[in-house]
């Protein structure tokens, strides 16, 4: 991880400020709420868009996290290089499991596969007999995971070492949803076919629910990055990311003029607008056009007109303090909840974070 003091900040375009202390605080909050379980960190999709290297290193060094989950073996191999000086070496689990062309990478980087069906289990047992593996059991998500009909055959593979069984809750965003209880009960029933294996049912949502969902290991993702896994905000989670961009132009417009592509914003009277160096090319959704706000000079300003690839226009007519070139607009962060921003964009905080583009400078606090 590059020390914050060594980062060269870009000033012409957008950036996201990432509070690594808040990441650690969120990790500790989940860990302290489930003292009987190990808390693992999910750093797939480049740490939910905020930088897997920085997040993983700070959790491994400050919080002594020793289990990490990624989606692809290439992500795992990059993570292994980051951990080369950390002892004991953290375990790195790969959700999507091995393919014939990636098995060698699992071996080289000492990665643990999550097996999702009988075919994967057979191939892993043949290639790596007695090497540790995790089995994903499908309990009703119907996405990844071995169906109940395959479990007996998997359990009968004598050279397969299942160290942990896991499943995934489909409706953890609503703790009261009856499917959570149904999946938990089915998981307990099916997991009995693998005696001695540790159990993991919950990602961030289940991890922040009752102890009935905790088992032996929690796979914490979005809560680490400052967003609630539930359908509503949760004040136990500290904000982590702040998306900011500078004002590059301020202009006046008169009644009858329009703003942006398609002339969708009609000016109803003398008005002032600020053009911001951020657009859908940076990952801020076009669907936010005319709906979302930015926080600038202590007040909220609504997006006027259509979000374009590189630019967003804010209506600053009613702001009390004048806006000038170089002022900073915050699109989510401590002054503007990522949940409110996501709702205005018609999406979820997950998508706002993971959608941040390569032009967005990552600045670590």
C-alpha cells in the first residue's frame, strides 16, 4: 500500500477519499459483535472499488485479519503478493472455484477454492488430493453452490478435504424475511453430511444479525466499506468513502435557455450553474440526471440536466454562498449519505462503490 504522504494527488478530475481507519473500525465492530466467530474480509472487485491492496494490508496488519475472500484466482494471486511479509500467512479463498486453466494458479499462490458443484469437487480431488477446500452448498439462492442432490457424492470423495462448508443468504437485506430462517435451517441440515468442517453462512447482513447466523466464520464485505447491507442505513457502520470533484466552470443562464444534452433542463428564470469534473465515465450513473445532489459550500445542489461522460452540471442558483472555480463538490461521503446518493441514482451503494472508474483517484486517509 502506498503511504498517504507518498500519493501524488490529481487536481483536474474526481477522486475518492478512503478512510482506512473507518475500514478497521467497521471490521472491529462486526468482530466484536460476534465473539464466537472468525471475521473474514471480502476484498473482491478490487476491494469493492476502493483498492483491495490497501484494504487488505491495513486489515491484516492492524486488525490481524487472517482470512480473505475474492471472486477470481487472479485477485487471490495479487493478494498473496501483498501478504508476502505477513505471518502467519493469511488464508485466501476464491468464491468462483477452480477451472482447468486456473488450477495451477491456485497452487502457485496457495489459494483455497470454494467448490460449487460435484464436477469441481471431482477435479480438485484428482488434481490436489487432501488439499483444503471449501464447499458452497446452495440453500435457495440458486446462483452458485452445490445442490442437495450432489452432496452425498461429494462427501464420498475420499481424497477431498472439505475444511469448511458455506452458503449465502438471499434476503439478508431484510432481517425479518422468512427466507433467512428457512435457509439457516436447511444449511444446518445439509452441513451435517460434512462432520468436522467449519461452517459459514453469513456475509455482512447475517453477520450483523443474531448469533444464530454467525457459526464459525463471517464473510464481511460491504459493511467494511461504509455501507449498510440492509434495506436501510445502520448507524453502527462508519462512513469510509467520499466521492469528490472540482468545479471547472461557473456560468449564468437566463429564462428560456437549456442545460446539457437533449435540452432536458429548462431554465425558468435567471440562474447560476456549476460544471463539475465528474461523469458517467467515472462511474457516477447517468440515471442520477436531474435527481441526485452534491454537497458544495455547506449546502445541497441538485444535478441539472443530463449527466455526461466527463461532466455534471449543478444548479447553484439558490445557494447562500457563492461558488467559484476550484470549489469541491461531494457526491457521497460524510455530508451526503451513500445510501441517499444511491437511491437518487436508482441503485445500491454496492454499485456506486464498485462502479468507480479508473480515472477516479484513490486517496487514502
